[in-house]
C-alpha cells in the first residue's frame, strides 16, 4: 500500500536558530525521551543539522517511494526514513543525496543502511544511518508512506517534529516544546564556562556540584575518608 499525506508546517526560523545555538547533547542533559539510540551514527564530523521532519517509510527491499518524497522536500527540511527494520539493503546513495543538495535539505536520518559513502562525504549532506552496504534497494512497487507517523532510532516521529542532530546523536522535539527545550539547553551551555573557571581556581568538581550533599539528601550515609 502507498500513502502520501500533506507536508507539515515548517519550524519558524527563529526557533530553528535557537536550536542551532545548542548541541543536541545539551538537550540530553535533561530530556530522556526523544533521543535516538546510539546506533544512529553521523557520516560527517562537526556538522549540526536542524530542521523540520518530513517522514517517509520505505520498507524492506522496496525503494519506490523515496524519489517521490525527495520531490516534496523543502529547504531546511530533514528527511527521516523508516526502513521497517531492514538492515540488509542500502536505501540511500549519491544520486538521492545530490537531489538534496539542490533543494538545500538540512539533513537525512535513515534507520537503515547507506551506500556510496565516499561520494556522500563529498556531497556533504549531513547524514545519519546504521551502517554501510553495497546491496541496494530496487524499485519493486510494494509499499511506501510519506508524512505519516514512523519510528526511527527507537523514537516515534511525526511530520513537523523538530530534528537536531550532530555526531553525538539525533534529538527529536515536538514543535510546541522547541522554545522551552532550547532555553533549558542554553542554560546548560551557559553554565559550562563558569564551572571550568571554578575548576581552574582550584575547586573540586564534587564540591561545585554538591555531590556529597545530594547523596545524603537521598537518605544515604556517606562517610568520606
């Protein structure tokens, strides 16, 4: 079965810029949900991609639907591809990535395998996947979906969710939570130079963080030597 739904509203520019100002790992300091599992690895180092999720399900051996979703993508979208658990066939390669460079896509996140790795690096489209293979997906015309709820990296994703990703991982944020999450992450970021300055001045990290007091506040007895 094939199913295509309308494109989601894009994340406002000011909210996208907020997320670009903080690394995904800063979000991981306080947000447990919405973090893709560690198997989703970045192809390129030192790249931070932020954009609106456009979802696509291309299950198993069939890659029929993927060119269609590429024709719908907009600048600063992030294509999120659900492969239905397939870890045998590559559903992403240089030809598809080249189309993304023309559009100005922010990134591509694939819960599956890729190919043409050298060419993908040259094209420099930020890409996250589970690995590499020379076996590709043919066009069999069996099934595919665009802009439906999917699963990627162990996270449920809806069209229009915000994606923030770098080499530390991929974070999914609901549109209504972007401002709050970004502001909390910015506070985490702002505290780091203060901590470093206190360490440089001779303080111990356990004292700065109040580790002993925190453990005792949980009802534990802690006798230090």
